[in-house]
C-alpha cells in the first residue's frame, strides 16, 4: 500500500468492494489482479442486466447460466479458501501460513477454471445441448456432476454448512431412496435422470428461484445500492428523526421508521442493523431507554424491512412466480401485515417510554422536516417512479430499470446526492456483490426442489404432514412455523421460504388455505428467524452495538417483535388482512387487529398510564386474544364478532378508566396553562 493511503484494518478492508480496495492499494500484485478481474466482472454483469431489462431477455438457459457463472466466480474469490478474508495477501513475509494460503489460492483458481469450463461446455452449442436432454452423452453426465459439486462448494462458502447438509440430504434421498425407511422409502432415481433434471432442464439448478434472481432480484438490489450510494441512508434517518423525534420516545420511533425505510431498500436485516443502528441505538440509550430494549427495537425494525412494500425481500419475487401472479399483487397483499408489525413496535416503544418516564427531544435540536425534504425529496420521487411502473402493469424487471434510470437522473438535482462515475461503478459492483449469496442460495435451493420433484418426495411429504397434524389447521401452521424458524437458523430467508414452499405450503393449500396466505405465512416465518433465539443474527448484531448480552437481547426482540409471530396466523385465518375479499371487511379486520395488538402491547409491557399488576396483565392478554380472533363476513355467523366485541368490552373495562383519567388530567393541564397565559 502506498504511504499516503489511509490506514485501514483487514476487517474493514474485507467489507470494501473490489473497486474500492483497488483504489486503496494500487501496487501491482496477484491479489490486486484478482480484485481487478472481479470488479470488471461484477460491473459488466450489472451492465448486462440493465441492458437485458431495457431490451429483453435472451434465451433463458443461456441468460441464467451467464448470471450464475459470474456469481460462482465471485463467490469463490469473496470467500477464499484457507484465508481469513479476500483482502488478506496471499504471501506475508515471515508468515508460516504462506504455504497454506498458496494452496487455497491454487484450489480457488482450479474451481474458477472448472466453472468457466462448464459454462463454455453449455454455451458452445446451446441448441445441441438442449437437443441432448433425455439422451445425454457420458461427458454431459460428468460435467453435470462437476457443476453440482461446484454449486455445493460455493454454497458452503457463501451461505454455510447448514444449507449444504440440507441439500445433501435431499440429493442422497433421490439417489438412494431404497435405503431409507418410513415414508422416505421409495425407488431410487438413476443418476442419468438425476443429471437430466437438475442440470440440463429448468426444474433444478436453473429453475424458478434462479430465474427470479437473475431477472428481478438483482435489479432491485442494484437499485437499492445506488439509492444508498446517493445518501438515502442519511436522508431516511434524518426524515424519520424530524417526523418522530419530538414525540414521547421519539428516537426509538425514529429507529422503527428509518429502519423500515432502509430495510425495504437493502433487504438485509443484519446490514440494516449495522447501517441505522450505529446511530439510533446510542441515541435511544442517551435519552433513557434500556440498552437491551434499544437493541431489540433496532433488530425488530430492521428485520421488518424484508416484509415492507414496495421493495421486499428476495423471496417475495419468488413467491410471485410460485403463485403465478404479478409482483404488485404480492406487494398489495403485504401492506396490512407490514403495517400491523410496525405499529406494534410503535406501541411497545411508546409504552416503554411512558413506563420509564422517557421524555421528548426539543424540536430545536432536531432536523427540520422541510429542510430534510428539500435536500432529499428527489430520492422519494425515484421510489415513486418504481412504484408507479409496478402499479401500471410493467414487469418488475422493466420497473426496476426505469427506477434506476430515474434515480441516476434525479441524483444530479442536489450536489450532496450527485453520483460520480466512481459512485455509479462502485454501486453497480456493490449490487452484484450483495446478490452473490442470494444467487448461490437460489441455485442450491433449485437442487432441493429438483431432488424433491424427481424423487416424488414432495407429494408424499405433503400428505404425511397433513396426517401428522390430524387435519388440525393450528397444529399444521405451528409445525410449518417451527420448521421455518429451525431452517432459518442456518440458511437465508430466501432459501427457507423456497424449502418450506416446496415441502409444506402445498399441504396448507390442500386443506383449503388461500394460496397467497399460505405462501406469505412461510415467508414471514422465514424472516422471523433473524430475531428468534438461539440463532438471531439481527438481534446479535444490534447487541454488539448496544454492548448487551446477545441471547437476552434476542429474547427481548421476540417480545418487541411479537406481531411477526401472531400476524401470520391472523391472516391465514382471516385473509381479509391480505386484502382478499370485500374492502370494508379488510378495513374492519385491520381496525380490530390494531386494537388487539395495542391491548396485547399493554399486557406485555405491564403498563397503561400506570403499572399493571399480574392479574391485570393476564386480563389484558386474554382480551387481546379475543379481539384478534378472526371475525366473520356473514350476518348468519356473527360468533366471530361476538368474541371480538367481548374482548373490546373487557379491554374498555380494564384500560378505559386509565385512559380517561389521563385525558382528564391533560385537559386540566391545558386549562391551567390557558389561565396562566391570560
């Protein structure tokens, strides 16, 4: 590194992009040559996707193959073998580990050569390759086997062992089902047929998950990377603080709002915690919030970004493909559940502030809303352009393209948001790098789906789950939720959703649940793993910032984010919360849900204008349960509304006097102030 280059640790360098690392260290070296090639490959792939979005998708298999090949190469170099990070030099003078590093680097190069060889083999004569489907030659079988191993190895590096083990189980089952027992027992699949399905057809690696990732997800992630590069992170935080900072517990409310904004753009709960939490968690602590509660609020708000329209997590795009519907329909269905989730966090924050007498921040110390909007209003217009094209019926691919184009053009309105050529190139590279683990997870999930499909396990598993639940919907939903949470401990949200959608969601649909409710249920419980012990990555990241015990922070997160566990059950039993059915009934259901979640929050916090004793807290929780029961749509079946009315009546009797007392006290205070002014 040159003498005038800024001093930066290995850990910080590892977080930088390839282009930024090259700008820090311009000395010729083998490693910098690798960085240069990776940066060029990532930027070229981003430009290729923008070109495809504007002018149309080429032949499907070729397009997905090019996308996956570049991602596999980047995954290998971003997660090198036998080295702590992709930045750490291959050779360090006097270091005994040099031989091990050189060995790892050599193996990485061999794997890259194999990836490129498979790509050349596939694309050299793509028409002949397609014609060999069902009548493969021995080289096709060998190449297919090599490619499956490459996908598994890059999955181990980019996603983790858990995904590899799960995928390996389904592959082994497909090939050796005759050695299994119980409902897993069955005829084995011939290896030739296995390669046909998983490598040469569109039912395996190159199936729906990879198709959606290559066409939609990557463009939305590039849009998010450009938005963040333009300064949207600071803008969203300032806007949230200016809107809510002067209220009771304002910084915590600002955290929920800002993290919701950022989460829907970044799509990563952990990245969102690190981005906004470094500002919001210390601010919450400084005005009096308990450190553990501050960390829990940030973790819950950040993990909520993946369920928040208009740009949701990657799994939402795959959900649209599984449901064979437009992405905007998934977005519309997600509006009310996301609102219920964030409004519950808002309730918890407000009650915690009252409980611990946490005041407000003086408006004079806060950024002015008008000034914040003046500096960043054009960024909101870019989001508006994206939403407009989605609503107007354009494909997500074209909508993302025009959103990116609008963002680039609008960034020049303000000097602070103007994107330089380096900013644009770095954002394009960052978008591709952020897509790498998603793409690898989708490719590996394709192996799971293909294995389940070719072995026939899917149909057997669906019926077995229904039999295990005994036809009881609540038991079946609970099994699904627990399965998703357990899977989420080791694999990404997208992979969790795909796995559950392939194995368990068909069982939910089979017993009569609305398809979109069943898929959204799996999606929600895939996301909730980020705040659920024992492996709660978003909570752990927030705990590191707040300097609190990780496990107790995760437990606190489950309390603050309780709505993410309850709302999925609510919209399965009452699809009106997904805007299925009459609009008036959706409105009534939403109002009842908000009321129920507020009463639930008072019970969990043990506070409502004063401390609640144990009996009052239990009564509040019982009243909330009654209010949250699904109402009915016909006059002939009013029992649902009767339970709701009973819960509301119990809540009014329990909490009404406290609210009226506070209102009366507030009225007296206003009157006294007016008298004093006169």
